C-alpha cells in the first residue's frame, strides 16, 4: 500500500523542484486530475473562464472554473496557469515519465515514498475539508461516492481527534 502524501510533503516537493515542475504539481493539486490528463492539457481547453477536461480513463467530462482556489496553498487555478504560460500548444509540455521522476526527486528521502498519483489523493482530502465531499466527487470525475471515499481515506496516517 503506497503512502499517502501529506500537505507538508507536497509543499516540500514544490519547493525542491525546478519552478516549472513545481507549478505543474500545483496544477495537479488544484484540478485533482490524473497525471496523464494533466500532461495532455492544451491551452485551447481553456474556454469561457473554465478548464475543460475529458478524463482519458473514465471519459468523465469536467469544466473547472479558473477561479477555483485552495486556501491550504493560497493559490487559484488562473494564477497557476499564468505561471505555466508558454509557446507550446500543451500547457505542461512534459512527459509523464519526466513529471513522475521530478516529483520523486523533489520529495525528501523516506521509506515508501508517495507517488505522483498521491497528489490526486491529497487534492481530494483538502477539497473535502474546504468544499465538501460532493464537490470533491465531481472534481475527481467519480460517479459514485464509494470511489471518492477511497481517495478520502487517510489510511490510518493521522490520529482520530476526540
């Protein structure tokens, strides 16, 4: 079972990565999308003040407002996209392999390092706190809450507060 990514680990990876890669990590956190969908995003997918994504795995179609914001990182999607501006037709213009490797290198050394996919899980857990479980389910593109619940499970990594 892979380790869950915690917000402090994510921030550490962001700070330790080259800027472009860190901004892509932020894009992944803000959108909650899979790495393959992140690397396929095109500038033309931005229309009507939204980022339109058709998930390759499930076919779910999501239109995320550019104003979406996570208070936990004090950033919004529009701001991160501005930081990623480039002349390519692709927003990230990077391979899945390179992105995974850069995330792994940016994380501190530890046993059972979280994978890039765990950014999606962290996104789900932070959005659940800030915007609720139903919002999170829609963002992840899930039809049923039972799948979202798998992302929201902290796998006993934190204490239960009474």
